[in-house]
C-alpha cells in the first residue's frame, strides 16, 4: 500500500478522490454536502495541504458503499458501481434544485450565471419582465435559450430570493394583452411596480 506520508501516496489518494467525484458526478460542494465534510477540508485534501485520515476516508466512503480502508488501499479498484450507490441516488433526487452540486449541470450553471449576474442587475429587471422579453435580451447577447430554460432559471432565482415573481396577463409582442396569466419577474417587489404605474 505504500507509506501513507509519502508525496507519491498523497498524490495517488488525491487522484482517487478526484476519480470518486468524477464517477459520482459531484463538484466539491456536492461532495461536501454528501459526505458532511467541509468544502475547505476537501480542498485541503485535494491540494495536498492536508493528509487523509482513516476517519475522513470512512466518511467519504460511507455514501458510496465503500470502506475507508478501500479508499486508502491503492490496490483496490474504484469502479463505476459507486454511481449506483443508493445514498448517492437519493442525494441526486433530494438536491435536484442545487445544480452547483453536480458536474453535469456545469454548462447549465454558466447560463444561470449569465442571467443572474449580467441580466438581473441590469435595468431590464427594474420593471415586471415577461419570459419572452428576457429571451429577446439574451438573443441580443447571442445567447440562445428556450423559453422553458429561461423560466426554469428565473424560477430558481426566485427561490434564491434574487427575484420576485407574480402572475399577470400575458402581454404579446405587439403590446396586446393575451387571455392567460403567466409569471412576470422583477428585482423589486412587483406590487411596488404596480403602485408606481397607477
């Protein structure tokens, strides 16, 4: 198994941890939540400023149906079977709304970042905004999102209290009111916007 204090061993352990994260599809924040080990502790393990202990290896292994000793044993092969571990599958289900935990949602997060950090602070969201208006603003920036993708991202920002939402009559692009009600979004309370209008 090799001396647990050698640089080569620690590098091999780091690679094993990265492999576990890759197979499991977890970012560091996701692994931290899943194992209940702090982000900073995991970063320290991955950048080599901290050596892994048997206790930490056990904590990491539990959710993947691995024993800590198996993680520490360089001869033990970590296979894709860990992706099917019941606790990991439960974690995916429970934290579906936290895309920052999962590697598969990285591109999605970039899109969400664009909407949250570029569009939301802009003057666009000083008033009630329809999804189609956000879609047009995205197009002007060469970002091509579907209406469904945009509304999912906006609803996520409402959950995070970065935006407010309310139901309003659909306003068509030609300015006419539609029959059905849809959600509109704003940085400020939509009731306050209605008061300003009236």
